[in-house]
């Protein structure tokens, strides 16, 4: 493969379903894509990660919009179908936006991105607000899962614009530390909030048993073959990882002979899968 930007980008788009020949037409195919690429966002939020909208249309230029009868509206509905299938772990990760993670990769992602301490420990250390702690306690008391309305009431965020804003801010705190996941019931259209520690305890135990090198190596080994190339800086930034650690992980792939370092016109410094 010639190391020019156009060829590398074309190969990436094919692997990510962003071509007419490899597009993803339905949730079954979307599940297979997520399992193959490891991490995918619902909508295009980073050029360094695959997304389901572009995979559905087979066109990397498709724009997101808010219309229900558009491709974006169609993919929005997939959240429920994929959630009910338990096709992947679902929460806010890539640039703080909805992201799906394949189950085998979840321990690595939790190790790298989640705060593995309990919400109570974080609150006692001054790292979580009182509102965020109330949400975690309410979920814990309900067995780990509640719908938004139920959670607001149980956590002491009654109706009203100000209370809704305070609730969303507290949820964002928990999301930022990957303490929450989003789950879907087969019986209704409500998206529920779930404590990761309660809903996915085995993945959390596995995450704690990993070391940072092993976790990052597993992530990059899933990412690079399908991405074709990696731009260390943007990839690290959009995943919320330390850039030096990502560069070191890519260097390990180069040392193992499965990747090569290159400077490509139009891309810059990158690591290319071989």
C-alpha cells in the first residue's frame, strides 16, 4: 500500500463501512461492525473513530441533523434496538458523546477511562459534587438502574428548569468518570441510567486487574487494523487519553513489526498498520 493520504483514507473508509460496498444497513450489521472495530460513536464526532451514521449511509460526508425521517433520525432509533440486544456497552466517551464499546474491549476502556473508585470514595475526597453523589446513591438503592424521571425524583431533583439543569450537570460528572452507562428496556422507549459497578461488575473487576500497558495495547490492537493508520495526538485527545501513552503504545506495535511509523503529506506523523 502506498503511504499517501488518499489511499490510507480510502482504506479506512472501507473498513469503517463508509463506502457503498461495505455500508451497514441494519442493527445486526451495526453490531458486527462494533465487534470488529471495538469502539464506534453513534454520530460523527471524531474523524479518528468510526461512527454508525456514516456506516449506515456508506458516505463519510453525510451530515447529522435533527429530522426523524433522515439517516440521522434512522440511526438514532438504533440506540434502542442495539440496547435491547445488549450489542455493546453504551455511554459518553469519545469527546463526551454517545459511544458504543464492544464487550471484549470494555475492561480495557474502563481501566483507561473510568475512575475505578466508588462514588462514595470520590465524594468523600471532594471529587464528586453532592448532586452526583445523590444520583449514585439513588441508583445503588434501586439496584443500579433507573429511568430519568424516576432517578430525578429518587435523587432529589424535582421538576423545573433549574433542577433539570442541575441534574444534567451531575449526570455529566458521573459520565466523565465512566461511572454510568445507558441501558434500554425491551418493554418501553425509555433510556435508563445504570451504575457501571452494579450493571457490569465482572468488567469492572477485570479492569482493576489490568495494568495500563496491557489495557492500552488491547485498545490499539483492536483499533489500528481497521483504522489503517493512527494519528497519535488527535486519537489520544478524542479518546480522553494521555498522548504520550498512546504514542508509546503505537511504538510497541512498530517494534513488534505489525505497524510502521511515517510522515504522510496531508496527515502528518502517523502509525500505519502493516
